[in-house]
């Protein structure tokens, strides 16, 4: 992507981030006009990263650039605030046009996804109780990821340099937002909904 966009005279690639957390922590350094985001990344998902970015930086345009063509990802990304959803098979000249359109406050959906999205919306049902958007904070997402990794409350506290009482306060909030009564339920729902994913333990 850096090489592809680097040939365009009116586009400058200012940064490349390796994860959602890295993006959220370093975004203030550059405050780009447009961010390309994948769905699956280390730690928190691209959709959750998009939601947090759009809440704090409404002027930044997020374009999902991914191989995932599942309609649920599309609707979740749009709900999170993404202005575009593009499959990775897109041609270079199309991608450049999409960037300019999104900067001009236009939205873009990959044409290959339109029929599937219409069918999804046509048969859409109301969400079940407890399945609404969790609206987790950045810190809650970090705590949630360590819960998925199997860390104890004390372990999470040491990793995040906060007290175990603060960790437990975050966990209570997470339980409430997931409508869950145990860590097992939270972890299962978080992984099932693609909010975080299991990381390989080294």
C-alpha cells in the first residue's frame, strides 16, 4: 500500500500501524485525512478501532480495505463509522478515486457486496437483548483482550500499570455491557462477535 500510494503526487503516506492499539496510541502524531483499516488485526479488531477513532476524531475518514466479504462485517464497519468498505482485489486506479471521493465526504461500498447487503437488510431482525453494540472504551478493550489471553486480574494490573481495583472496575463495566455474569461468557461473546481474537501464546 505504501508503494502503491507513493506514486500519487497528491497523496502522502504518513504512517503505517501494526495494530489497532498502536494506531490509537500514535494517531495524534499525524492526524491523517484518511486511514485504511483491515478487519482482523493483532489485539482489537479493525471495526472496534474504527469506532473508537470515529468517536474521538470525527474528521478522519476510515476506509475498510479487507479480504472479508461477509455482510455482517460490512454492517458492523458502517455502524462503527467507516466511510468506505473495499475488497482487496480493487484496482489501483479505482482505489485512488475512492480516496478522493471519501475525502469529499462521499461513501463507498464495493459493488460486489451490494446485493448481499440488500438481502441482509431485507431480512433484518431486531437485535436480541444483550446483543447491542458494547461501546467499550479503549482501556476496557485492553482489559478484555488480556481476559481473552487468560490473564488474572493481578496480571492485567501489572501489564497495564494500574491497580487491581481499577481492573475489577473495568471488568464490572465489561460484564454489564456484554450482559454477562462470568468471564467465560464475556470471552465467548467477544470472540464470537469479532471484537477481539485469541492470540497465540508464546
